[in-house]
């Protein structure tokens, strides 16, 4: 179920549209991904093999989404303030 919801999120909001995602949806996606990471890491042997790659990929996605939340859509990226 979590993976289906996450896939639906990515279908609505591919990386090139992340600047338009409402924060509430970003927060929900981050929570889903963190839960999937917890579940994968709780499995025995999750630190090796395919599970490790999935965990690393999810952590990278979480970091990308987190940066989007920290950067309000109203500000251009890299904006300089005098």
C-alpha cells in the first residue's frame, strides 16, 4: 500500500514538477518513504543486497523532498539576499 501511494505521488509530481507540490503532500510522501525505510531496515539482512540499494534510493528521495520543503516555492533557488 505504501509503495502504491508513493508511486501515485511520483506519477502526479515527477521531479521536474516538485516545485509545485503542496507541502502537505511532500510531508506525506516523506513519511511514507521513511516508513518503508524502517520496514526494510527491520528485516534481517536488509543491510545487504537489493534491500540496501532500495534503502539508499529512498533516503536520497527523502533528502530531495526535504530540500523542497526547506525552499519555499515563492523563492527562486539560489536567491541571494542583500
